[in-house]
């Protein structure tokens, strides 16, 4: 009985300390602290991710050392998979398909990053508010909400570790406030040192086929790209931040990829020449929080995909046009 009382007092004390620290910071301060922590904090733990009726459990190991980020994700449910991010490269190991997918751009990460510059822009399209101090994975965490100011983006609800700034729970909310997706840590630790061995994949990839997606995307104006695409009348706050034209395995023609963001939500546009317009995807479809919109632009099929409302992908898709190449 005494031991349980001691534990209860300790937990209550940590919550009081957390509440005191949380009261000193605004919602924007917490978001800035989180953005720094997800990059520079060592952490490892078990994460549960839910979307719709799907539930997935992953182990995550994240290290920041000598200015470099390394991360390893290991699936604990469903098909065996590992994702290893190191030195600007992301490797996805898929044993069932005997394939290693490699992205040299290295942009994928488990936890979201938002720079302090982006926070100022985000305030134009999201309202920041601080909630209550809660507990996730037996740690005090500060609730922070990002509520959209229009219907072109979803809302976010975060619970940020009071001591470290790492988000322990993130929920993506629809216009009614219902969770479309959610992930949370069920256990988490913050080791001072993480050894190299902990970041090495356990899957033997000998004999696997490697599919590599090119290196850093060139900084080009959209109209200078070989595809000659123009994007006009975008939803408020969204802008083009990347583009490339590649030949993907199995594709008969090059595929142009255009990346857009509002600083938090991201949308991808894929455009490729299609000789069978009657058989390609058209209109709007959705899986969980992901919406997609397809249409034909001349002889090209365009697909717009992102974790944003349907009207957002539809407006982006309808804003695409092709220009006549200059001789």
C-alpha cells in the first residue's frame, strides 16, 4: 500500500511540474520546441498507428549525433518491414516483395517537422491553442491544437512531452473534430547514447531487387521543367516546393512529380502521358484521411494525392494546365 502511495505521489508531482512548465509557454512556443525536439532528441519506443479500421504497431529508434539524424522503424504487426533513414537517404526493406526502395532525398520521417519560419505562415491558415496537460506513455504531455481557418485542410491535435518536446500523440481531425488518423507512443525512452548497431536493419536483403528514386530534386521554375506544367488558383496557403520528372519501374513514360505544401499538410501531383484515357482513374476517391483526384489534361493523366479534404485535391487538380514548349 505504501509503495503504491509513493508511486501515486511521484506521478502527481511530475504532473504538477509539467503543468507549471506548460503554463509558461504559448501554443506556438510548444510547436517550436516540438519541431526542434523531433530532429535533435534521441528517443526510442513503441508507436501505435491507427487509420480507419487499420491498426499498426511499430518500434522507432531515432538518434541525433554530430549533426546527423538517423532513424529506424520496425513493423511489429502485419508484414515484416523496416525503414532506415540515414545520411540523407531513406531505405524501405520489403521482405515479402524482396525489394528495397531507396529515396535519396531523405525527406521521410516518423514525426513532423515545422520550422519557426513556417509557424508564422501556418498562423495564417491554422489557429493555435494550448490545451490541458495529459499523460501518454506514462509521461506528462502538453496538449496543443491546430484548428484550420478554412475547409482546405484538416486539424491536428498534439500532446507534446513536457520535458523533451517530442510529440507523444498526434491526431488528424476532420471538420467535425473526429480523428481520421492517430498515432501515439505506448512506451518511450530518451537514451543519451544510441549505438550504431541499433540502427542497422535486421532483414537480410541479399538477392533483393533495389528500386532507387533519384537524388536531390533540381530547383526549377515549374514552367522550365520538361513537362511544361503550370499550377494556378491553388487553395490558400499551398505552394509548390519541389518537382522532378522520372522514369519509374514498370512505367512506359516519364512521370512528373510536383510537391505542394501549406507548411504542414503535403500534396503530391503525378502526371504521365496515357494512351488509354478510358481506363485511368478519374474523379475523387478516399482511403482514410487520404484523398485522391484524377483527371485527364490533354493526353496526360493527372493524379493528386494528399492527407487533405477532397475539395483541396480537386482544386489543385483542376488548377493544372500545360503550356506550349518554347522552340
